[in-house]
C-alpha cells in the first residue's frame, strides 16, 4: 500500500510540475508553464482585445500594435509590442478577464 501511495504521489507531482518545458504538439516548440508564449502577429481576437482595452485610454490611441504574446491566467494577459506616435517601441500590458467577468483593461503603462 505504501509503495502504491508513493507511486501515485510521484505521478501527480510529475504531471503538475511547471519547472520544466513540454513540447507544444501543434508547433513542436517548447513552452514554460505559466509563462508568456512567443511573440506572434496579431490575430482578429487580439485586435478586438486591443481595441476594447484602449477605448478608455486616449493616450494610447496612436499606438500601433506590432506583435503580441499571451499568458493564460484566470483570463488572459497580453503583452502588445507597439510603436508609439514617435515611432518608439513600447510594451502595453492588457488583462482580459474570463467571459462575463468584465472588459479588457490596460494594466501597464498606468494612466497618466
């Protein structure tokens, strides 16, 4: 019985471990559990999140997002790499909560 319990605990611990990388079956790339994914071009869903988040941020209306990376949380974190109105690259962080729990909002940079 003791060996069975230890075996089950080891199996659960290895399945839940987020300190290692695992291959992504769709892209054959590795990812870190809990980390941000690779930067990718914006998809239509990303653009919709961006537009909803900056609706209340007139200071960011001239920023043009170039690429995005995503992190799954209780919702989704987005890191948008953008060119500001002066052509300088900046990072705009957006949190999009789970459906029905609010609207996407810019978390960085803070409102001026």
